């Protein structure tokens, strides 16, 4: 009786056993990365995706805390246009309808938060934590996701930290660059979003939006290239940009899948939260990050395999390793240059 009880407890909490392997490598008659096979593989790997999502939460928790401090803290209204003060002064001396209209446009206010010293220190600490660990977290997650896609025997926890240890230095610098570039794009997007209305600001707004979308797709490939090939960071960025074009069909399908997934959550929030059901607000924290990562991996890795791995494996130009990983030679690097 006691052994049966222990067995039931083990089964009950098997989700939280990070070193538990999956059911092995699945022998499927056709492993071609089609839409049908995506759902087959997703079903089989869902438990491990939930495990991975627990580790990936450290990418989003700092952002959620910062957002909570911003939206829930004290705010003060403030004008965002530098012309407001001089226009206001002129209007007091020589008022006119045209000046009043310009003053109304320049007087659009935005609520700015007022942070206490402890809140400021907490936000700075969270931003530093995210910036310094951004590359390591992405490398660990991508290594696990690549293994799940390829059908490798994956141990989520140990594989996650193995990838970080193996790529410690390069992942740090690529992640720091990735974090800074992403932050600049987000800040620029917000800046021009609140200043649209003229040709110049509208042009910059749409330009930043387009660059942001392009970079978002590049991120599908960046960390996969890092863990699969021996490439310099600038070549990883360059090849990622090329793959956004070579894999445009799969990239579009991945983008559509992510939008549908996010749209479903927004719909659930709209329908259920007004009724007092808070589950849609918490549910994304359970699986959303890992599922989005799985979608991008399913879209990106076949493109990398087609253009950088398969041609040289068939020619036996790249020595194989026990882990079935490859290091890029000069020939593999030039393939995407």
C-alpha cells in the first residue's frame, strides 16, 4: 500500500521534476515540419514546455513588476511638447485663433509617474538583472526548445544550465546587445507614438515599427545560431537578418500563430474578467512564453537546417559530435554571408 501511495505522489508532482526525461525520441514516419506535425509534436512535448516556462518566467517577472510600479504608482500630468511654454507665453501677450490652436496641440498632457526612492532602486535593480542575464536566459531556453524540436532526450533543468555554462561569455555579450537594442526600439516607438501628426514624426513612427518587426523576426534565429555554430556575434546578427528573408513563409506563419494565440487571450480577458473571472490574467504565466518559443523554434530551425546544416552534413564537411551539434567552418559561415 505504501509503495502505491508513493507512486501516486510521484505521478502527481511529475510536472515539477525538471530532470525527468520525456518519453524518448519519437519515431514518426514523416518528421517533415508541416503544420500537422507541429500539433503532433506540441502535444507530445507540452509537459516539458510547461516545465521550461517556469524557468522562462524570470524573463518576464521583472518587466511585470516594473509595469506594476508604473501603472499603480502616483502620477502627475505633464506636457510632452517643448513648444508649450513659449506658445503659452506668447498667447498671453498676443492671443490669436491660430496661436490658440497651436497651443491646444502642444498642450496635450501625459501622466508621468512619481517614484519613491525604494521604487526607483528596485526598478534599477530589476533592469540590471534582466540586462545582465538576458542572453543566458535566452540561450538556455533555446537549447531546450531545439532539443524538443529535434526529438532529443531532453532534461529541461540540466540542459538549460548546460547551455548557459557552455556559452557563458558569448551569450552574455549577445544578450546585452539584444537587450539594449530592444530597449531602444521600444523607447523610440513610445516616443514617436505620442508625437504623431506631422510628416516627420509619422515617418519615424512607421520606420521604427518596421525595424522593430524585422528585429523581432531576427530574434527567431539569433540564439539558435549561437548554440549551433561557432560564429562571431556580428555574423550571427548578419545571418539572422538573411534568414528573415530566406524563411519568410515560415516566419509569417509563426507570426500569425503568435498573433492568434495572443488574440485568444485578449478575447478571454474581455469576456471573462468583467464577470469576475481572473483566470485569463494568470493563465499566460503558466505556458505562454514557452509556447511562443516553441512556435518560433519550429519556424526557424528548419530554415537553419536547410541552408547551413544539411548541405555540409551530406558532404561530410563538418565533423559530427556526440551531441549531434556542429561548429561552423569557414564554408558554413560563407553560406549565409
